[in-house]
């Protein structure tokens, strides 16, 4: 069974590993030159930890930068969305205002058209009434002219027959003309009578004389009343005796 020799001091840098050591002599350690394995491993572990921490810091910084970029992009997108929404609202408001203006113009045009139709209908009715009245006046004038012509023709016929000696005493036209003349005279007389009576009773006061009573003067009072609870106002008018 082979025995493992005890660990000796670490070889010195620059020294030959083949130099023998005499038996019974202990090699003196070189202070400040020998490096312990545990210290080397600890230093390597610290470097690795520092490198890992630096890499983690760099990664975290990159992540923070990416998050900041994402936040900036999100804010930019939000700003663009708000701006687009504001533009959409402005466009909607402008469209609604334009639609309201269009409706107002259409309503105004409809009212004006209705007023024009009503005015045209009234003008047509007025023209129809005037035409009917004018036609009635023309008919009445034509009838009067016809009656006058007929009366003049009858008078001319009667005079011609009377001068020719062919007019008989019992001719019905004579009695008819006489009755019409008498009726016209009576109508004229009644019209004159009623006109006179109307004028007389208009100017003559047959009733009692007018009377008036003078009373003592009275003091009138005007009192406004305001109710704050209901927000109404009224007034009272009275007089003292």
C-alpha cells in the first residue's frame, strides 16, 4: 500500500522543480512569493462574480433602456391616439354643425316655400274673388243695360204705334209700364222717407238728459307684494274712505 507524501510548499516561480532537497532539511518558505490554492480560487470566484454582476447590470440596463423605449413608444402611441380622437371629435362636431346648418337652411327654405305657396294661394283666392265680383258686376251691368234697352225699345214701340194710331187702349204693355213706373216712384219715396227718419233720429235725442254725480276725492294706494319663498310678485290696489 503506497503512502501519499504530505503536501509541501508550493513551488516558487522561476525555481526549478527538479532541484532536490536534502534529507533532514526543511525548506524555508518564501514569504510573499508562494500563493495558496484557496486564495486563487477565491479570487477567481470573485472575478467571476464581478463579471456576472457586471453582465447582470448591463442586462438590467439594457432591459431598462428597452422598457424606457417601450414606455416612450407607448406614450407616443397614446399621444397619437388622443390626437386622432381629438381630430375625430372635431370632425364629428364640424359635421354635426354642418348638418345643423343644412337642416336650418332646409327648414328655412321649406318655411319660405310654404309661405310662398300660402301667398300664392291667397293671391289666387283674392284674384278669384275679384274676378267673381267683377263678373257679377259685369252681369249686373249687362242686365241693367238689357233692361234699359228693353224699356227704351218698348217705349219706342209704344210711341211709334201711338203716332201711327195703331196703339189700342187695352194694350197690356201700357198697364205693365204704368205699374213699373208707380213701383219705382213708391220705392224712391220710401227710400227718401227712411233716409229722412234716420237723419232725424240720429240728430234728435229723445231720451232723458245725461246726469253725473261728483263724489268726494279718494286716496288710492298701490302696494307691491313680493314672496321670496315662491319667487312670485303681485300688487294690491286699494282706497281709503
